C-alpha cells in the first residue's frame, strides 16, 4: 500500500534530576556536597532512508518517545544522557506543524534533522554550595523534552511528471523509457500510486520521471485519485502532458488538455506556470486526422512543443527523451522547501507570569516559574524550605498577594502544597 501522508506525535526525553549527596570517606571530615548532574534527554531525530518509498510504517505506529536522561548520583557521578530516537523517512518528506500547517523542514537534502530536543539535565547539590550554605540538601530537577505533533507529507523527488487523464498511456510511456514496471491495463485508474523510473539518455545524462495516477475533472477538489497525488507534481521541474489523440474513447483531446491544466491551476498557480511538453499519444491508431490536425494547431497557438508518439509501438519516444533531457539542462534544480517556522528561543519564565486565583480565603498560585521552583525544593529539609521562602519573597509574589488583599491565616495553595500565610 502506498501511503504518502501521516500524522505522528513525538516526545523528546526529559532531562535527569540532579542528585543530593555528600562525600563520605574515612579520615575526611565534612566532605561536603558531591551530588552529580542529571543527563540530557534524548532528541527525536529524522533521518532519510533511501530504501523507503512510502510512509506506510507510520500507519501503525504514531507515537514516538526518546529516552529520558539518567539521574545524577553521588561522588559527582553524572547521569547518563538519554539515547536519541532516530525515525527513518523517505527522501522528499516534508514535515509540517499539525496545528498551523507551516513547514518545519524538508527532508530532501539527506541530512538528519532534530525534530524535538531533549531536556537539559538538572544540577546536583554541589552547584549550590556557598561559604554560608555548606550542606545544600536540594538539587535541580531536569527540564522536560519538547513534544510536537507533526504531519509527514511525501512529495516525490522527480524531475519530470507525467500528467493526463486515466488510460492515456502514461504508465506505458514510463515502462518504455525506463526500467520501471508499472501496472498496465486497458481500463481507467490502473495506476493507484505514483511510480518512479530513472531514464538514462546518455553517459552521465539521466533524469527521474514520475507517473502520476490519472487526474480527472474536480481532482483539485478531491475527485478521483488526483487530489491525493497532485502534491507529487509540486517538485517536478518539467511536466509532460500526455493526451490520447486516437479517439478510441470518444474524447476531444483539446477539451482533455484544457481540463487537466485547469485542475493544475486550481491546485497551484505556480504549478500552472511550470514548463510543459505536450505528447500526443496513440498517434498510430488515430482515426480522425482532422481532429489530430486541430489539436496540432491548438498546441501551436499555445506556444507549446508537441511530440507525436506511440508509446506502445516505441514510435517517437527517443526524440521525446532527448528533448526532455535538453530541456531539463536549462531548468533550475528540484525544489527544496524552505521552513515556514522560524525557531523561537523561548524567554525564561518569569514570576510576573504567575496566575493568582482567589476562592474566599484560599489563594491558588499557578505558573511555569513556580512549577520549576517547586520541583527543585526538598521540603523535608529546613534549609531548602528557607530557600523556597526567600525565592517567593524576592520575586515579589508575597507583596502582590498583600496588594490583592490576602489576610494572615489565609491558605495559599501551590500545586500539591498548602500553607497558612504569615506576614
């Protein structure tokens, strides 16, 4: 099954907690604090796997979590860094933010990309020793890793895209000019997923051709298969527009040509401006010469190049391939999408961001700064509790509560902690 779009959730590893420990050694009195730092959480990394051609693996697994960092230990032992989680994707995968749809990264260059960064490890108590605080009984907790929900969207890396109505001979043409083996049959929608083939023209000269499943009217709005696969033409530098001029299905080639171009234009204005070569296929079995001539005149009026071929009979195919290679040599390389999202370095959380909510004589305090402070305090240790009190007073929270009308004896609730307010 060909899957070219998937939504996944990723979570980088949390940093390990710093350790509270003291040096213990014979004949060494008051060895002092020697708690080690926590390890860094593992990153979530995307890497290109050239053997993958679909996002099928993400249909069954959608949550990916990297390893947490190890906690610090005594004797200044650092915690082990969490192992990075490497997620393999096909080349050409575009990573988008689930909520905004903005492009985060384009996995076309082949280099790995860190999608979610692991949290930093917390400091051990050895960092908090001072001349007046020689036995700190608290350490810093590790920071949480980044969490993201993203959409993976595969856009094939092809130089040339074959477009046209179903059953016009696109798959036959690809099988003739390359070693690809797409399914070929005399009915509509034989091709259910894009096929890629490498076309060798001469020594050192080749290009990649993609056979896109048949597009019909309304494809840009979701009709048929075109809606799912129009995205694969986005990167193509050149479009080969295949039209059936045999009249075997009673269709008018001019109407078909205009209908497909209208769908391309509706899907993307940029796609409509992409260079095109028009291919009149099945010319060997064309019954209405007047209709064929009318099509020739029409394409000439459009200022486009027309090649009359029979893919099944290998007629005119070599000239088409040579001209395509010559045309590609003049065009810019395959599109690589620039990120829409600029990574913003978050400002440190501040005490001013704390939210205070009053319920009668109960005052509830919430905020990231406060949460980090609570995680770094050992409430069973007197010195650590005094540090907590000093941080609250120094941040101006008590002054703010007094301005809001808190009374002595009121209850202050901070996450799982409750205490009476004292002036």
